[in-house]
């Protein structure tokens, strides 16, 4: 509750809907907010770990990725010389999407990287997506 109260909403010119504020306050005071955070962290950790396991099982040599300590994304670096933007249409045709890494750079850089989201998908879907992505990467390297 303290994080919400001190979040800067009021200081930044935001307004408070009084009914919504009372609902959120009751939610926080009841202890359900803390319980919900615990449930969400466990769910996201399970999804993250499923994606990481899928990447380990299905991506070819030369791919590297981070193990995020928080957030909703895994950063993946493709094998040397591959372009994430050029690979995207093939991945989408296989039912997998991502954000190419170059979109997160103000100049050049990030062409060989991509950002994978895991927060919205079930663990089995994430493993299957990693399998499909691995197949696309292998196909593109041959």
C-alpha cells in the first residue's frame, strides 16, 4: 500500500477517481493486495521458467538469452550475422512474434537481438513458441 500511496500520481498532475481509490484502499487494507502480488509473481515465474526451458531445449547453438530477475520479457541474441527484423515475417508465419531489438536503440545496434514476452501465455504455449522459433532460426542459418 505504501508504494501506491507514494507513487507520485498526485504529484504528477494525475487525479484520483474517489470510488476507485476507495476500492483500491480497501483491497490493500484487507491484505488481498499482498496475496495477489505473491500469486502473480509465482505465475510469472512459472511462465518465465517455461520459456527459458523451451529456449534451452529448442534454440540452436549461437543463441544467447538473459534470465530476467523481474519484468515480462526475455532478451534473446541471435547467432552472429542474423537480423531479427528480417526474421520476423518468417516467425510470424509460423505463429510466433517478438519485438526486434533494433527498435530499442536510438541509432544503430540491436539488429541481432529480440525481445520475447511471456506474461500473457500459458507455459505449454511458451515452450511451443520456443520450438517454432528454434526451427525458424535453424532454417534461416542453413
